[in-house]
C-alpha cells in the first residue's frame, strides 16, 4: 500500500477515489459462466451443484436423475448411463434394474428390445432367452406362432424342407407308414395307391399288374396273358394254355381236341379231323395206324374188330372186305385160307369154319351145302314122315277112339264066344 501511495504521489484527489473503488471490487466474490455438469452428475434447482444419482434404474442427465427408458436398464447406482437389454431379453417398462428374458416361443435378436417377437409358423423357440427362432426340421411342421416345439408329420404325409408350416400329403403312387418323415416312398412294382395320403400301398388286384415304381393304378392283363406271382408284370400263357379275356388270374389248359400251338393264346383251336392233341395240348399230331378221329371223338380211337387203317391221320377205318380177314387194325387185309371149310364174310378179324355138311364157296365169302347135306335132308325128311304116321295111328287108337259113342261092332267073322269078343274089344 505504501508503495502504491508513493507511486501515486502527486496525483490529483480523484485518483485516490479510483484506487479505493478498485480495491472494493477486488474484495467482492468472483462469479463464472454456467457450464454443463460432467458425466455421471446432474444439477437442478434442488441441487445447485453437480451431484451423482444414487438410485438403480436411473441415470443422470445434465439437469436430472431420470429413469432408464424402455429397452434399457441400470443395475448399478451412481452409474452415469443406462445399458441396452441384451439380445434374447426385453424391457417394456421405465426405470428397470434388469431386463426380462424372452419367453419360450419368442425371441429378440437385437439389443434394446422393448418386446420380444413371437416365432412365426414353421419355427419355434424351446426355452427362455432365445435370440432367434429355430426352423422346424424336415419331417416336422408348426402351423401356429409363438410355439416351443415342432410337430412330426403324420403318417401319409411329409415335409422335405425346413420351416414347414404344414406337411404335405403323399401324392398318389406313394405312401408313408411312419411319422416324422421328410419324404414319401414310391409304391413298389406290383402295388399302387390311387389317393393322396396313403399310409400303405395296395397290392394289385387279381389279373392286374404294375411293373414300375409309383403306380397310381394297376393295368389289367390282356387276353392271353396273366400276372406273375408278385404282380409286377404280365406274361403270355405258355403253349397248350390260354386266357380268354382281360384280367385273367391264371392260364387254363386246352382240352382235347383243342390245342394252342403258340404262346399268348386267348382261345384254343380244334385239331383237324384225323389228328389229336398231344399230351401238352400244344400241337396236333396224326392219328397213328389203326386209329382214326372224326367229328364225334375228342381223341383218336382204335379201329373196331374187323376194321383196319394202314395209314396215319385218317378220319375213319376201312371194313375188312369179304373173302379176307384183318387180324390187326393197322395191316392190310389177308386172304381167307384156301381150304374147303374156311370162309371170311365182310368185317372178319379171323377166318371162320363152315359147319358140317357145308363148305365155303369159291370166293371164300360164305358157306354152301355139300352133296351129303341134301341126302341127309332127304333121309331126315323120310324119317319124319314115318314118325308122323306112327304117331297119328297111335293117337287114333289110344285117344281118338275113346271119344266116340259106344256102338256094337259086328265082327266080320262071328266069334264063338261073344263074351270073350267083347272083352277083347274093351281092352284095345
């Protein structure tokens, strides 16, 4: 002060006044300009100086300690900022100390979620805190939202991709007998399915076949064909058999005299006359020698006794001519033996012998009387005449006279003894 007074010695009086005012100003408090509170503090009318938040769930702003917004939380007092909710959690309220995990069936993939999003159909979230929803795997589906699991596909249906909202029914020609399958199986040859959603394939009906995989219907076998045992194909009937119409179950055997001489017959053909079916009805063969077949026979028959047939494939047999005999059915006739007692009429299988008093004619076709035959006839006739006369006389005397009335017969010669004469008459 002394220095200051010495310095200003000789100033005018008003100079001292200036100095005194300057000293008064220096003694007054110094007020600075307003500045923003540093991070982690706040100031308002109630707190003239910057202060820290002491409550969880709040954070400082320059002029207040405010609640954390939705999607944020603060679990540390005096922390200068709120933290966003992690993925898989959410916060739909203000001023929370923590976030809530997303419930099963929902998710949140970003930070600061206010709400979790429900899983769409075809997806699921099995537990709490899911950040994404999982896709339903092939063979399963989920038709609803906000679900915790997927549903296996039913029998007769499938889903071949992920995230199926519904399973697809198996197409005709396919089936699925299990649940939870990604694909349907094609029907195997010999079976079919004609509708959607089949759980099994039906075996082809009798007389039908399917040779490929995935048949929606079985084809009927044509005439001359039948299905094989597993009904995967039709095969032609073998020789000697036939099937008359479509859808035949089995081939039928041709019955004589009909045959089938090629595969795949729809009917059997009759053999020509003079021929018969072989043992397998697969061919016509000629009737052998000594046999024949006409329209009345189903097979070749042997010639009757007295007939012959030296050729094959004939419709009739030949009768053995007169003067010949046929000892067998297949050889030409043989001449009748040339001795007087043998003869062979028409249809002879062996020579015949003339009876006694007869001989064969020159052609050996029949018997004719010998000379002794006529002598014998004459003698027999004479004997018969005599016998008849004797019988007639005897009848007259023994029978016929008894039936005449009694009358006295005068003897041509008078009897000496009348009594004896009467007795003699009565006795004869």
